[in-house]
C-alpha cells in the first residue's frame, strides 16, 4: 500500500489520559490494572478502568449521545490536542472530505443494561430517557464523533470484536487510496460494561489477578477500557520521523466463535498479508506488539504463528498487562503504542508477566528496553476468528 | 477529487418479509406479482452440521441464506470469497436475553449467549460454515449501514482486485427494546461484486457521493420495506437490476451524504 501519515494520535487508557501518561508508564513498566470495583459488578477479577470518565460533560447539542462510552470518546478526542488537529484537517479539506472509521465491540451497551433495571413494573417498558440510537447502537461513537466535528461525509463503525479498531486503519486506508476522502479519524472506543465482564467470566477467560501475557501460569484476561485515535492523511508532506502506516493485513480463522485456530493459522495469514502490503520481510520488523490477551489458548496460538514467521529474531511484547484488554479499542491503543515505540526508540515490556511460557519459542520482552524501532507490527485478533495486523514505521 | 467506484454485480441474494428469495423479489420489483405481506421465512442452513443448524439464530440463518444465494447465482466459490457484512444491529433476541438477566440478581450469563452477542456473530458463523479464511469485514452505521457496507466492499474490491461478497442485513428486537428500535422483521440483500466483467455479470454499477434525495418506490408496501429495514435502502437499485434497466438511482446513506448509483445492465 501507499504509506499514510499519522498526523496526530492519542490514547486514553487505565495508564492515564493522553500520550505523556502512556509514555511514562511504558518506560517504567507500570500497570493501570486494579481489582474490579466497577459499578455493581461482583467478580473476582482485575480491570483497567479510566479515571474520571463520568465527569465528562458532552456539549448540550449532543446531549442525546450521553453515556459512558461517548464520555470516554470525548475524553480521548480532547487529549493531546487531537481534536484541534482534526478541526484543522476539516478546515483544510472540508467537512465532507474527512471520514470517520471507529471500532468498538460493545459501544454504549452499559446504558441499556442500566435501563433494564428501570423497566416499568407494569408494562415492562424501558425508561423514556433511554435512547437506543445514540448510546447502545454500535455506530453511536462514530456518529457522535462525526457530529462532534460537524462532518458531513463518510462514516462507519467496524465491530469485529477485539480486532475492530485495527481494521479501521485498513478501511480508511482503502478510501484514502481511492480518493474518496482526504483524511480519516480512525480509532476505537470501548468502555466497561456488565456484558463483557460477566461474559468473559462465563467463558472462564478472566483472571482473578492482573493478567500475565505469555506467562507459563497465565489464566485469563483483565478487561480494560480505552479511547485511542489517529488522524490519517496522505503522506506526501511527511517530515522525517513522522509516523506512517505502512501495511495492513486481514484474515479469518473460519474455525470457532470464541477460540482461536490452535495453530494460529489465521493470525499467520494476517501477519503475512501485512508484510506483503508493506513490502517488508520479517527481518525488517524490529518490534511486535502482540495481541497477547493472557488466555492460555490465545497466547499459545499467536506464539506459534509468530514463531513460524519470525522465530526468535524479533522482540515482542503484549502491553495488556499495562492497559488491560481494551477489546474493540485494543487495535487503536496498540497502534499508538507502536507509534510511541518508533518515535521514542523504546521497546515496551510486559507488566505482570514473570515466568515465560517455555513452550512459546519467541523473543518475548519482560522489561522495556531502548532499541532502534524502524518498523513495528501490531496484532489484533477477535471473537468470530477476525484477525488484523498492522505495520507502522517512520518517514525517512 | 471524487473517484469512480465501479464494479460488476455477478449475483444477488435477497430475503425480506413476503419475499423469500431474489427470484420472487425481482418479480415483485418488476411489477409482475404483488407483494403479499408475510413474516420473513428463514430457511434452515443446510451448510451447517445438524447440531449447529438447530441452534442457528435468526441472523445466522438470514445471512447464510442470502450470502449463499448470491454466491450460487454468480457460481462463486464461497471458500475463497472476501466478505463485507453490514448490519444496523446485532442479534436483538440474544441482546434482550442478556440485558434481562444482567438486571437480575443472577448475572451468570450463558457463555454461548455471550459469544453470540458480538456484532460479528453472523460473520463468524459464515466463516465456520464456508471455511473462508479471506478477510471478513463487519460494519455498523445504524440506518446508513447498507451504504457504509457498499463503500467498504467497493474499497476492498478496487484496492485488492478481488471479488467481494457484500451481505447487508438487519433483524428485529423483541419488546421492550422494540419500542426503541422498531425494525419489524429480518431482511437483507447480498451482492456478489466483481472487479471485472464476466459472462456471469448482470450489471455494472458506478457509485458516487451526492446530496440528492433518495428514490422512493411507487409501491407503498415496497417503500415501507425500504424505510423500515436499513439493508433495504438498496431497493431502488435492486428495482433497476430486476427490471434490467439502465439509469441513475439515488440511495439513502448518511445525511447529508447520499449515494448515486449508475446502473448499466450487461
């Protein structure tokens, strides 16, 4: 593919709001995970909660969008001056030429879960103040973002579970390549809710402690929430050191709804497609941000695919021990982490992981370390067997 | 710069209330027979193993029915096809059951209900049924979902030079969510889109942005389907295809952006 410029990017996770907090945590190996005290949830698990989300107040004209997920969307958009960069792009290209491509798994379903506790005792009706379209629906974060910036062009939400906000980069890249838009707001937002907390617990996929990706004793995920965004534009004006999207690869496992292909076949296809798209060989990748959810099955399958393609030649880590698994936002969060790794020449480590699984034959980084990162690969895999790999680099 | 987004339609699958397949729908769209109101008929998916077939949800039956109809129409091999799913919502019945249980003191939800709650559940079952390991996209844009799916399907087709199967579909929510989102029944359309013309090609389409209002259908029952089931915002284009007519139709997308579709029969 023709490289695209990430002219601005930002991430808000349990590590904090914006790049400075993210950068500091990655450098010193700290984690944002804590025992779950979210809402009325009673589960022995740890989560990555973003502080201060519910203090966000949406603009009065957009009050219909008010819910935790859109509060987190706004919080993320306003971090690091990202929203101002979007407004500048809108001024440059016009409101019809800036597209919106956002990933989510559950959007604002928490709003519906809460509304179901307030049903009319006689009729069973949901309360009048509950608005499905602007809170629950998977498009609500994309429509909110489009309205937030007064845009009038293309917009879509991509919802392929935990690969959602990696796949938005590929979808936006296609429209930029075709010339149907001049810039794209891409990213992902997912917020804590009962469906995912109790759902992953029902599958016995949540850990009772902070998650330990690639650890021999790993026993499940820690669910997190996040909002992460990038502004994608054509790269003609890129300056030396600017972060570029170089390649995208997508595939399907065609295997099982909630378990990965045991040999990591779909994962391998996605990584191979990303390398082809970027015109790079495996030896030109300097860091892999692994999907690394810390479930026994995911890390074993991904590890096999990475070992088959890269052996022990390329260092990698999962940063989910720091942020938690932010589900539909994970692809965008970890794209931003790759951008920071390239910009700062810092390979992140894996908070929480202590005893590496000896059955996984890859170069896994427990601690952050300095190192030249020319090209970084990010993996995102989701329920339904949806896989996406992205490759980032720096402009020469 | 506005690009020329064009493709050939090689196959069509269709299912809506009173319209069980594309041959019936096209006869109604041509005015040869009347639309007789009836609930959507969702066939048991023969492609799934018997146990899975019995458990298959309404959206899984719907997407397998229309997707396979379009692929058979085009004589395409489903195991190799890139797919784009576009839906205004996930499985409404499953969502209701989860929310209802999470509002009680017993929050131990079923793991199957949970994995079926994802927006890409139907796409996941499509992969399992067809063994397709090609890219699979799953989009939501509320009422604009058909247009969003068409735009990304054309994007993949033009950038990768491969055929793409677009499966746009919607389903209903039960009460009490139905009062908040009143999609009446299951319905959808599947289009096998190809970057080159072949002997299978039915028509060429060229898609461009516009701010013109969408075409309405003269038949009130068809027009009601167009406005109540988001995937059926495609009906004006499908009517031109059914009639074998060339010309320009305008479809609702995301106000103020609409999609103009130039239809050229092969």
